[in-house]
């Protein structure tokens, strides 16, 4: 009987499925934080770039970002 409990206890100690799930959860949380920081830091630049591309495709010129009340736009 003691051997059964001893074997069961050693199997439980070796079982790392719960620890692996926690590690993956931490990794996903850190990736989400990095994505949020990158979007926040580059959001304005990306918006201005897409505005410039939109204006170029439509054949118009763009205003500078600071020239008209804060945001770049097509005339």
C-alpha cells in the first residue's frame, strides 16, 4: 500500500502540465503588453503614413501633421 502512495506522489511531483499552462499565460500577457506599447508609440506615425498614402492614391497632396489643427489631411 505504501508503494502505491509513493508512486502516486512521485507522479504528481513530475506532472508539470499546470506549470506549463501558467508559463504560457505569462508569455501571452507579456506579448499583449508589447503589442499595446508598440501600437501606442507608433499609432500617430502609422495614421499619418496611411493618410499620406490615401492622398497620394487619390491624386491630392497632404498637409503636414501640424499645419492644420493637429492632423494631416487631404485638401
